[in-house]
């Protein structure tokens, strides 16, 4: 009989391995089977153990500095933990349909993550595009130096507040960051050096 040693990721029933669709990409799961065979004195058995790695491109574990900027990761971890009880930050968690508003303006200075570690102010929005169901985003007061184009992936945005974020038409690089946002009802880009959005 096959046994899963990580039933959150993999369940084995009737010798069929089923991977939880919410399992995080890259998670390893030890599985084992006990093999019995007859001997002259009765029977003998041994365990075969394997480790399988979950491949789930729809639910990737976010890693600061790898697939999301460091400070943005820690700010989102605070938001998702405090609001929804998440203990890991994954792409699936950020797609939560209840996660529709995000006020990052309070992360414009050094901030503590709840575990006593200090993190630098958010200056890079790399990874923000994972928050695909956002309807309201406030990044006012952040000194954004990179990742501005990530905003273009937030096509459900209805309110976008980016007052005094230090971006200019040149910093945006000509990217039409608002052109895909057909649901926008409120936009505040005041106190920036923008002459064009395309």
C-alpha cells in the first residue's frame, strides 16, 4: 500500500496518486510503499521510498528577490497574513478574489514585518502583477524606481492612486501602463513628472 507523507500536497487512494491542485510548485512529497514477498520461513517486507516534486505552474511560491521584489514581498505578506491568515505567499494566494484593495502607501518608510525584522521602503513593484484581481491600488508617496510596467497587468483596477511616486514619462519608458485598464473610474497621478502615458 502506498503512503503519502505530505497529504496537504499529495493524496494516495487505491494506488492512485492525486496532487492537490492548490499544491505549491516545487514542493516535495515523500511517498512510500511496503513491499512484501514470500520466503521459505514465511514472508519478508521492506519499504521503498520515493520523493516526488509537485509541478504546478498555477501556484508558485513567491521568493523575495527572485520572482518578486524584496520589500513588496514583505508588505504583501503582512497584508495577506493580517487580512486573510495566509502563512505563505503564493501566486494563488494573491489571486484570492477577496483581495481587491491594496494600500501600499504606508510602506513608504522602513517597516517591521511582525517578526521583528525591518524592511526598506517599497521602491520596486516587480511581482505586483500577481495581484491580478485588485480593484483599488494606492502607491502614493512611494519612490518607485523600477517595476512600473507591472501595473499594466492589473486590468481589473477601478481606482489607481499614485500621487507623488517619483515617476516620469521617461521612467515609464513609454509603456502605456493604463491602456489595458478599461475599468478605471478614478486615477490620481498628481505630483509626478508625467507628460504622456503612451
